[in-house]
C-alpha cells in the first residue's frame, strides 16, 4: 500500500477567508482601522460594500463546502487503486479546516453581533 499526500484544501480555505473578510468589510475593517489609530472620512465609504455582502457570504460558504468535501468526502482517505493518504496529515488538515471555519463564522456573524457591543 502506498501513501499519498493529503489533498490540499488550502486554496478553498484561503478563498473562503478572503470572501468572509469581504462580507464583513463594512463593519470589521472600519473598527480595526479605528483601533489602529487610522481615521478619515473615507472609512465611511466602506459601508457601500454592504450591498455585496450576500455574494461574499455565498462565495464563503461555497468555498468552505468545497474544502469540507475535499477533506471529508468520498475518496479523501483512499483511492480506488489502493493508495491511501497519510492519516496524520489528513488529521492535521482537518484541524486547520475547523480552525479556519471557526474564524470565518466569527467574521460572518460580526456584522450582526456588533450592535450588542455598541
């Protein structure tokens, strides 16, 4: 039995994270910029991206689904020719996926929860 490297879900996780940042840019980015001491009237224009939030959220969920399918779907452990993936590498990638998912969920829910903090 040969050991194959685990399928990489890193591109899907990176795109999902970028889309989640895009979905929360109207709320998270101005707050981070103000906390860093950067201010200006142009920060208020970031709220214009609020209309794009559903598209960013859809892209985020689609990329997360692709990443989960890559690491948990059929064929993620062994192929039909008998070659299997290293279980330690697969477990490590699954942990990174769940960590990225937790961060992405926090970013997606931030615009709805920010009202409770203000």
